[in-house]
């Protein structure tokens, strides 16, 4: 490294509470408090959640509306995510797909296993159901594009 080169150091994700890579960053609180950004609407309220000993939600502050409380409770009990990924088309191309509703975050790997096994007809149209009830979540995997448009 040249003598006058500036040394840049990067904090590991999670060391810095302002880390933008994790919406669920936990602030430097004790185990009874959490901080997370509500992503239900673009306002992005920063929620401070106080937990009971059993990790259930005791109180939520920082929310501008009641949806923030529901979001915080879901995130603490069983976080949900809409899965977006690609599935293989029979012609070797990849089709963008997504779940038609949020699925429990702890089922994402099972969902991906099913999607990775699936070979989709290139005639698939946007919103076609590619997999019904993926990983027993109740959600369907749907095409997010027309197969004929996939490069
Ligand atoms: S708490 Fe309400 S206003 Fe704030 S980000 Fe969530 S949904 Fe939007």
C-alpha cells in the first residue's frame, strides 16, 4: 500500500446501530428493548419496543399509527416476508417470481427449495400461479413477468 494511501476501515454489520443494511437492527439496549424501523408505509417510523421476559411485546413507542404496533408484534413473534426470486424456465432462462402474500421468514429456505426444483413452461404469463401453497405456507408463487419477455 502506498505511504500516503488513506486507510479505510469498515465496521462489521451490527456493530454500528446506524447500519442501514438491517431494518431490524437492535440498538445498544439491554435484551428487554429493541429498535426497528416500521416498513409498513414510507414514513419509516423508528419503533422502540419493550419486551416482556417471555419476549412478547410490552409496549411500542415511536409509531405514528396503530399499524406500527401490529408490525412490531409480528416482527417479534413471527416475522413475515414476501419472497421475490427467480425460477428456471424450460428454455434455460429465468423467470422472476414472488409469493402472492408474505410468508413466515423461517419458511423462506423451504420455499426456495421448492422453487429451485420447479421448471416453468416458457409460455407462463405474469400473475400465473407457478406453485400453489408453497412450503405449506398458504401462499402461492406467482410469475412476476411473462416467460416470453425473459432474456
Ligand atoms: S407506524 Fe404507521 S406511519 Fe409509521 S411507518 Fe408504520 S405504518 Fe407508517
